[in-house]
């Protein structure tokens, strides 16, 4: 896993808010954008960074792309942090 890309993606508040929205299930870019006061291009950029970091996966449904959490990466991050806390 590329921790540098992952932590860079997580360092932005908007991207953390997007991940928080996705914990309830997949959403389209438009649905995500409804929660923010920014352009579609800005939302698209944030989603691209999250996808590049492996934090979200995409699935095309008709004419829409849906974004969902990549729980595998989240579990790897959690396990790594837990190993630091446990001294393993």
C-alpha cells in the first residue's frame, strides 16, 4: 500500500467528509456534490485523489459512476496503526 498517497488523501478535510458520506453506501459524484458548496470539477478532483490513493472504488451503473469505500485499504491502515500501538 502507498501510505504517502493514502495519508495525503486523508489530510484534506473535504476528502475525509466524502469518505464519511460513503460509509453509508455507494453514491454518485452528483449525490456527493450535493453535500458541498463547490464546483463539480472540485468534487471530481477530490474523488480522483481518493481513487488514486485506493480509498474508494468505482462502479459504472448506466450513465453514472458510483463511488464506494475500499474497506481493504481502510483495514490495512487500521492494522498498521494498531501494530504501532501494540508494539508488534
